[in-house]
C-alpha cells in the first residue's frame, strides 16, 4: 500500500465534524498513519456540536494492522505507542461537548469495535458484524472495549464475549444496549443525518450538559448525580436559547 494513502479525512459542515475512515483497501486497519491522522482530525472537535465517525468501503474498521505488528522490530513499543495514540483521540472525543455518532456498516473488529462503541451514540446497519478479535493474535483489548463491555454486560459476559472471540450482530448489540439502533443498510446514512439534525435543533448548552450527565452517571451515586442534574438544568434554564424555546412553547 502506498505510504501516502489517506487513512482518515476530516471535514466540517454546518457545525458537524465528519471523520471518514478512508482506506477501504485495508478495511481501515489502524496503523501509525491512521492514529496520526485521527489525532489531527479530532483537534477540530471543540469547534463543532456533533461528530460523525463513518467509513468508506464495505467495512467500518478491522482494528490494528496486524501486518504492521508483524513488521515491528519492537512489538511491545510499537503496539503500546499505537494504543496510546488511539486512546488520546478517544479521550478527546469522549470528553468534548460534541455528541459523537458512529455509523457502522460491515465489520467492526478489534480496536474498530472499541472505537465504534466508544462513541456517544452508535448506529449500525443491520448486516454489521462486531468481534473483539484480540484473542486471534494473542492480545488483550484496547480502545476502552473492556470498560464498555463490562459496564454493559457485567464481568462474566464481557470476559466470555472477548475471550470467546464471538461474532456479534448489530441486533444483538442493540439488545444489549451497546448500540442505539439498527437500520436497513441503505438507510444508515439517512438515520445518522436525521439524528444529527435533531441534535442541532437543541440548544448547545443542553446537549453538552446531557452528554456530561450520561457520561458521568457510572461514576456517581444517585444522590450526588441528582445534584449534578439540578445544577445542569439550572444553567441551561438561564441561557437565551432555552428562554426562547420556553417562550415559544408557552405561546403555543
């Protein structure tokens, strides 16, 4: 594969950052160029209100480029640096105020599955397939997969899913609560666009506060979380955008 192949392309349109995985010949496998370009792409996140993470070609992302692993003179250093770089970008996305939407079609395996499930909202085509894949090459998970699956499924089911190297359908992940919705393959782009339009119709302060509350819910007890909710709704109520919507509602 030519070294100048673009792996990740970022474009901004109408306050939405589109991050396209653009190396379908390699099924969007993750190598150093991928993580470098993803790091550049996510630097735009604070200037937008939503992020759409999507792919070109038949598959979303098959995870780490195993050929690059094999070619590395020092696998420990190479794989550790690759995971660290990927994690930096995932942290930027999850900690931002923008809502990150992953649109998954085809295969999402290894770190590709991790990346998809790390999004705030994952929408998948009905034929999409997911697999941890790490056991096949003797590796433990990265990209937050062990965190995401454990919180959704519990430790026993998460361990079984990963070490069993199970192929999981989009419908199964939806039933587990790990992805938001599935749709016919031809309708995936429209479903993403519809959801993004809905996000954009809500005042930015309310969207950001809602994301922060949901992201933080696992780490607080209920009483503390209620305090965070009260503070957030009060902040939102004081914004001009909220006041305008309240007045519009009352006028109806």
